[in-house]
């Protein structure tokens, strides 16, 4: 049994519907336990397509969307690395500003503030998001506290809205970075 636990945070961005076969199952094959938390939008999408149940079956853990009650124990073990993938521009902005307004963002904001558990973020954005005036300050804020941002053409070339490049996310490359960050 693995002793490394990956805290996977999925947000409402293109690719989240593929995290089980493309990210969770390969991470498990690499020796990770995976604990999944979804933003409310991602949770709605994944509930609609039946993926929440499949994720729970593969990971053996609850797929969290809502916070637990104060009297309930945490359903996830301690996390060795957080991976926010895919991260919408909204999720990136909230992380940079410390806005923990849902369970997924709360866990990552705590990790960023605690600066003990590494955080890797793959922003699945388009060119309009990157041109938004606040974007660069969000990226700089996250980099300044050691968040590993997977950006650039080697990860995801920017495209104009509604013109996605029609390619899959770089799942293996993302997991390679996670393995490097934790090793």
C-alpha cells in the first residue's frame, strides 16, 4: 500500500471529466493514494455524468464536494502534495487571493498558507483569461509563495475562447511534475 497521498482538486474547467482515467488511475499505478475534492461546479458536472461514484470506487475514498460537519472526522488522510488540475481561471484567482469559499479551495488555501505541503496547479485557461488585467498578479502571488504553476506552451498553449486546440491535457507530464516535487 502506498504511503504517499495526492490531494487532487478538480475545478470546473475542460478536462475535469477525464480525471479518473487520465489522472487518478495513472497516479495510483505510480504508487499514490488519491483523495479527490471537487469545486461545486466540478461536483455538479461529475455527479451528472456518474463520475463521482466511479472515482470513489477507484480511490476507495469519498469524493468530497461539500464540507463535513464539525463533528465528523476527515474522510481523507494527511496529504503529501496537492494537485489542482484542471484549475479554472476562477480557481486560480481565488487561490491567489486566499478566497476559500468552498471545500476544495479551503484545503488548498490552507496548504498554501501553511507552506509545508507542496501545491502544483495546472491552469486550464484560454488567451482571454491570460489577458485579464489581474491575471499576472495572481500568477506572481502564487509563485512568490512556492506554488508550482504548470503553464506555457509545453503544458497548454493558449487559444482564443471557444477554440480549444482539440488535444488532451498533458496528464503524464503533470504527474511527472508531482512525482518530482514530492521525491
